[in-house]
C-alpha cells in the first residue's frame, strides 16, 4: 500500500502539469482568436465542438475514464476558452489588449456578489487588477466618470425580484457607456459564526435585494426574526463576524463565507433556486463589437406623452426590423424640467449598434420619441447565445 502523503504529493505534481497544459492550450486559443478576427469568423463552431466532444468521449473509454465526466469537463474548458477568445477579439478590435493593468468599482467589499461579478468580468485580463469597493451605485458611476477606475459593475436585475430601480435611475444621466453584461448565479445562504439551531436565530442582516429574494424562506422558517438592511452582503457578513453571536446571521454567498470566517448554516434559501443576477459593466470608453460576436444594444428613450400610440409606434419600428426586444422597463424621468408623470423607457435589443437594422431603428423611432440615447452596445451574454 502506498503512503498517503506520497499519493497526495503525486496528485499535486499531476495537477501542476494539468495547469501547465491548460495554460499552453489557452495560448493556442489566443492564436485562434487572432485568426478568427482577421478572417471574420465566429468564435463558436458548434459542429466542431460536437465532433470534438464525441471524440473525447470515445478516448475517455480507452483511458478507463467515465465519458460523461470528460464531456462535462471539456464543456467547461471550451466555455472558458470561448470567453477568453471573445475578450481578446473585442480588445483587439478596439485597439486595446487584455495584457494590461486595469481597475473596476463594485458595490460592497470583498465577497459581495458585485465583487464576484467584477472579478469574473476581468478574469481573462493579464495584469494587475485594482478593485474598488463602494457604498452606493452613485459612487460606482462617479468613479468611472471621473476616471478613477476604468470599469464599474452594477446589478441591474434579478431573476427573482426583478429590476433594480436604483441602478436604472443612476444610469439615466450618466455619460458612461455599457460595455458588458454578466449573468451571475446567486447562491444565497444563511451564514453565522458557528453552527447554530435555526430556532435560536433572532436577527438577520443583508442587503434589501437578497432579503426580497429569500422572502419565502424567511417567512416560513424565521417569521419572528428581526431583519436588518445593509448596504451590501459583504457589510452584513462583516457585521456578523464582529458580533460573534450565535443568534445573529447574515444572508450572503456561500462562496464568500470563507472571506469572513463564517459558517454556512443553510444553503439555497432563495425563492427561486435557479436564481441569477444580471450585471452591467460601464466605462467611459464605448466599445465596438465585431459582427461575428452576438451583440446587444441598450437604449433609453422618452415618448411623446400626449401623442396616442407613440410607445406602440416605437415598438412597431423595432419589430419591423425583426430584432428581438429582450427587455422594456419604465421609470420616472429624473429631470427637474420634466412633466408630471413623465416616464423614461429602457430597452435591450438583440442587435449590433453598427448594423444597418439598428441604425434604421434609431432613425425611424425619432419621430415618436421626446428623447433618445444609446446606453451602449456590448457582447450578448444571454444563455441562449452561449453555444457550446
């Protein structure tokens, strides 16, 4: 029988070799990205990926490995490879590079969902990353607009609780552009300083959004608990760590618990266990998305309030050009000169700003709008566009 310590050392050695090989694979992928950009080819090739996975499943059997295990593993590798290829192509198309230092502002401190989203957006960059935690959405936008950071990440909607109105309000008048989006899975958990019985919990701390997203669990399991709202989940976790009380807990990410030496007491407490938050990334430098990458364009517009059918007319122009409208939200217009009850609409359209169809839409809707602003064009990260 082999010594356990020696076995673990062998595993560590093999893992280092795997990481070296993954690095080499990624270097080849960057060369592929260069080729695809110069030859105007799409990043994804579903036919090639299908054949590749089928071959890998057959090879797995020859090595005595489960075919499903190898298939799942390489789907993840391919997904990450496509993501890095896309970052490389977009940077190259905009006369930039991912091999550089950059900075990003997010809500809360280390371990907040916004921090997780920020790191995920920049994980393909090769350089020093400076992350700046903020207390408010206004501070995030302000840091971007003043040039203190290159990017800012903002949670704009959640699959359970809907749109985040404070973010919609803060981007109404920003001079920054949307340059990216991410869909981050939300793994809400009850976090405490130690394992404790649920009946002993008296107080729960978290940001209003997680509280709303976990309302059913809180009502059913902790109906008498006092709810305390914080500026971010990271602030809630820090409070619980400092209180060091078995009766006080936070709602936060299971993955972030280790940052604050907290223990997950109950996992997956969200009303919708298939829970995602969509984040947008803003920058003072708009980007151009190559036509080979699925794109999304975000607009804000007002309609002619006293003209019947003006909103329908705007939507009809979008429909006429056969582009998919994925989101339409209205908010009160934040302008001291606005009329009473005047609204501003936010629309997300699956289409590239540089395409003839989108340019036609922008021109054709003008007669029916009182204001029209392009918030940004960026890669479309909707799940259905992630062909693997």
